[in-house]
């Protein structure tokens, strides 16, 4: 009888070890499939746990990450639970829990075995590893996309600079001769009107060339200490009339006590105007454009946000490419945002775009603050 009892205990312990090993094997299989969706992975990990515990018929499990829960069933109020934290890079991001929906005899940790505590801790560690690897892969993919985008912009910048330099001289000659001819007193009115059209078209072409050179960073900024709030106030003084005329509300929210940045005020003014005008055009006469300035993380930020129709990711990926535009023919050159990008990068800053369809678009420009700057360093 005693021998039978010992054998039964050994068989029960062996079954528990087999369940634990089955759980760990399933976890290893999940870890070998990093290409899967993270939510699906976390749901599968939670499903592995109840069968591995001593009373699987009444066991429930849940895995919580950043407040989002993946559970195999409901946890009744007051039910006994066993929990282990999910810790990623020194920060607790969630937990793994197993509970019983019915009361069970007290063992080593409530109704749970010591071996179950060890298993739960290992599941939490392995889950943290899987999540960390998944997020690292996502970050790597984003970084590769940014590098490809930067390479594409650099190539276009070199090409644009070459084209701009080649066109600059003939456009200048056309403009010069047209302006010289207009001064002739003996011109018939029809000829004078034609020459004025040539002059206007040449000035427009020269403006496009100037934008290309700025995008390609061929026009060095004339830097000095600048108060970004002043740039915004002066720029909005000019733009506000257009906003009122189009029925768009312009909201200005300037951060207090901004440190000065070293920048070309005319180019920063151009950045502001391009972004706000772009936002106004997207709203089609209804909505709000919000302009903010802030100082955080050792940098000054210019934020322009609208309540317009937004852009899909495919469009966002192309907005800094010269001549790309979603506007109708004759409504835009496709150089406004590339010029903004060129000016911001020439000032050592960065620009980030967030946009959702029917939710609007937000541009965040970060400009570095240079400490202990002496006036002579600006020349």
C-alpha cells in the first residue's frame, strides 16, 4: 500500500514536470517565429499556461503588457493568483498571471507549487526577451526606412543643385534682357505686355531655382541669435488675414521664456509660412491650424498642427521629395515641404510628421539650442 502511494506521488510529479516542459517547449516554438504579430504571440503565450498548472481544468491565465491584457478567461474577484513581472531594459512593462477559478488546497504558495513559481518566472523572462527582440526588429525596420529615405533625398538634392545651377544663368539672361527691353520708350503696348509676362515668368522660375538651392543646402543660412516666438508672431501677423478670409481659425500657443536659437530668421520665417500655408490649403475653408513653440529636452520646438483630412502613409513617405504634390495642376510646385526639410537640416534640426486620415496632420520641428555662444561665432 505504501509502495503504491510512493509510486503514485512520483507519477504525479512526473506528469507535472512533463506539463512544465511542454509549456517551455511551446514557448521556444513561439520565440522561433519573430515575424508574427506581437498581439498574437502574447495571446499564444497566455494559452500555454493553464495546461501547465496542477489544476488545468480551473486555471486561467493572462498576460498584461503596457496596460493591454491577453487572457484565456475571466479572473473571478478574490481568486488565488500567482504573478511574475515582465521587465524590459530595467522597466516593468507588465506581468504574467495564473489564477484558479475555484478554491484548492494550500501548498507552497497558496494553492500553487514551488515548481510553478519557477516556471512562471521563466515564462516572464522569456516573454520579455521575445517582446524586446520584436520591438528591436521594428525599430531596425524603421531606421532602415529612414536611411533609405535620407539617401533618396540626398541623391535628389545633388541632382536638384546641378539642375538649378545650369538653369540659373539662362533664366537670369532672359530676365535681364526682358527688363532692359521694357525700359524702351518706343515699345508698342502689346509688346510691352508680352515682355512683362516674360519678366513675371522669369521671376517665378528664378524663385523655383532658389527653392531648389535651399533644398539642396546650396544657399548658406545667415545665422544669428533668434527668438523663435518673435519669428512666429511676425509670420502670423502676415498670414492671419488669409486665415480669416478662408474661414480657418489660427491658434497661437507660444511657450514662455524660450532660449534663443542660432538660425537664419528669414529661413525660419519661410519654414513657418510654408507649413501654415500648406495647412490652410488642406483645410479648404474650415478647421483649425495650431502653432506651438516649446522648450524641452534641451531643444526648441516649432509645432504646426491642422484638423485637415490628413495623409496616408504612402503620401507621408513622399512629401519631402521635390515636385511631389497632391494639389491640382497649377496649385503648387511641390517644393514647399522639401524647402522646409532643407532649411531645418541646414540648421542641424530634425522634422517629424504625424498624420492620420480624417484626423489631421502634425509637423514637429526640433532646433538645437547652443549654449555659451559668443557673438563672433555667428560670422
